[in-house]
């Protein structure tokens, strides 16, 4: 009787305890720790790319507003210059200060100071809310002067531009609230920290956008 020889079975080594994340420390917002390492985290670059695409959309929106404002002013005879409320300049200081406090918070996060990271986050949120309150005060001041949305084209663009910026800034404040809620986990490394980086990038962008709008309103209104 012929003897059948079977080839020896080769044992392929497997990675023990794999997380399936593919990156360490600063990964995506979620995923990555599935059973047997089958989950996959979203790369950090995807969030940054999405944020830059959002920036492009915002820039296009305000570029359209600016173009419409310039054309409307040049083609109209009913354009009436308005005096900007002084609180807008205080608001600028508040917003610039919030960028400083946010960066201070990030540095404490990188250094492992959880308590100070949270404290400076609270200051940043407070300054952001104070900015929104200042914008509402500016609108009330204009209304007290009899300057409303439909009073003249210049007032319409003032309300439009400041309201659009305020709504976008509120999105940043919501993101900051999310970070405040997750501050302890972020500081201890339990959660991924790309949220802090992306939020800070968005906040600084809103800061720069406000500076542009203030110059535009000062020169064009």
C-alpha cells in the first residue's frame, strides 16, 4: 500500500493584542478598539481635511457677501454710512484673548496638567460667550439709534455679516463645550486629542475672520 505524504502545516504568527487602530496617541475621534483588533480608527488627516474644506466653504460665503456689499454700495444712491458701536472693538479684544487662552490650555494638555487644561478651557468658553453677548449689545445699541436691518443697505450688510460670523462662532463654542465635557478623558489620554487640535484651528480661523470683517465694516460702512 502506498503511503501518502502530506506537507507540514506552517504556523503563521499572529499579532497578539492588536487594537486595529494603526496609530498611537493622537488618533481619530472614535473606533479602533474592536474585538480581535478588527476595528479601524479614522485617520487624523481625514478630520483636518474636512476642516479645511469647511474653511473653503466659509471663505467663499463671506467672499460672496463682500462682493455683494461692494457692488451694492457702488450702484446705490441710498447708502447711508453708520457709526459702528464701540463695543465691537472690545469684542475684538475678547476674541483675541480667547485665542491666547485656548493655546494656553493646549500647552497644559500637552504637558499633562489636567486641572490647568480644564481651567483655561473654561476661560476660553467664557470669553467666547462674552463676545456673543457683546454682539447682541451692539445690535441693541443700533436699534436704539433707529438703525435696523431694513433701514438702509449699509445696516443690512452690517447685521448680515455680524450675524453670519456669530452663528459660525457659536459652532466653535459648541465644540469647546464638547471638549470641556471630555476634558478629564482628554487630559489622561483616554480619548483621542485630535478634537482639541481641530477645534483650536477652527477657533483661530473665526478670530481671523472677525478681524477681516471689522476692517471691512470700518472701511466700507
